[in-house]
């Protein structure tokens, strides 16, 4: 092998000493210049992508906030974006497409995922509770062909806890359903928060997307700033609406004992246990096929029956 390589090098390398010396001097310089160019370009490209995607995420968040809170001036808002940023906003009621053109290793997509992960880390229980209230406000204000007196909310896992809190604090809700819901947000915090507080962030692994998702320390501080309205066990005691609690016996993320706690705290509640069901009741994302998994189909059937 090495004999063949030596023979190949002898063929392609110049025979005269001057040209060999020139290669010895010039080659490292050229290689170094190429490395510097690639590193510099990549650094500038990453920074440019980061700034662009950060701006995009911020603008989308601004659009959402204005749409939810200031609909009287929507025309002025959309015209301003068009005139000042060449950014046309079209508001319609169509569903988002289910397919995605995202490329896992494309720089712009990597940057966008990074910024959205930051938004995930800055989320907290109080914001989710307020956002659910904004959705109900929207449904109430819009002239939609629905019977608002029969308003019901459904939440899964962490969303189940938010559903319980909103139900306790919002008389407009007629019924509530929780799927594999947590019963106490405070209990989910680690006992020793010193490392989390010092670093400012902890990470949880998302097995579906293979991402380490950030949880900034503001999640902890925000909870205790609004503990009175985020105290799920205490808030459950004042719920007068009908509540359906559904949980699986093989839920490894949220124990069955939490469903029992919710049932015990809410006088007008029903507990349905799905034998051998996991935290998602067999559901995965993206879904495979057109039929619901058996456990999830049972949950949906129980929920529909409860709402009738």
C-alpha cells in the first residue's frame, strides 16, 4: 500500500529542487488561507442566519400578539408591515399544511430551530394559563356558529394541569377533560435548584425530534410569582364544573396516582382508567396510518360520550 503511494507521489511531484521548495513554502500558506476563509465565512453566515431568524420569530410573535389583542386596528397593522417591511400578512382560517420542507442540516433551518427552542425555554405555566384565557376570549368575541354555553376544554399532560387551572378560574367553561394530566406543577421542580439557578438553564431531551430542549430558570421564578393561581391542588378544590379524568395504567411520565389526586380534589369528577395505556395512549407524532391507536380511540370515545 505504502509502496504504491510513494510511487504515485514521485509521479506527481516535480523533479527539480526549486519547485519542490516552492511547494513546501506555498502549500501551507494556501491551506491556511483556505481554512481561515472557510471559518470566517461560516462564522459570518451563522451570525447572519441567527439574526435573520431571530427577527423572523420576533415578528411572528408580534403579529400573533396584535391579532389576539388589537383586532380593531388590523388593517393599519397589516398595511404598516407591507409598506415598511415589504411583509405581506394574509389572515385566513385555513389549516397549516401537514408536510414540511424543512431540511435538518440546512443553516437557515438550524438557526430557526435554535430560536424556536429559545422560545420554548422562555415559556411558563403562567403564560400558558393566560393564553388559554385569550383563546376563550377570542371564541366569545367572534361571531362563530357555536353554542358558547357548552364550552369545554381538553388538556393532555402539562396541558391538563393548565386546563384544570383555567376551569377553576373561568366560569365560561362548562366542562373539562384531562388526558394523562399532572396534578401538581410545584412537585415537578427538582428539590435542589442550585445548579439550575447558577446555569440559568436545564435541558430535557425530546425523543421525537432528538433535541435537547431548554428550560430557563424563569420557569421556576414565574411559578412562585404567581403561585396562588398556579397551585393546582388548591385550585381543583373550587372547581364546580363536570370534569372527566382519563389516565393509563402504564403511564411512565405521569403516574396514575396523580389522576387519583385530581379525582379526590374535584367533587364533580369522573375517573376513567385505560388499562396498559402509556402517557400518549399509543399515539405518536408524526402519526402512522389513518386509524387511531386502540387506547387513544378509547379515550376519544369516552371524551365524546362525556361531552354529549
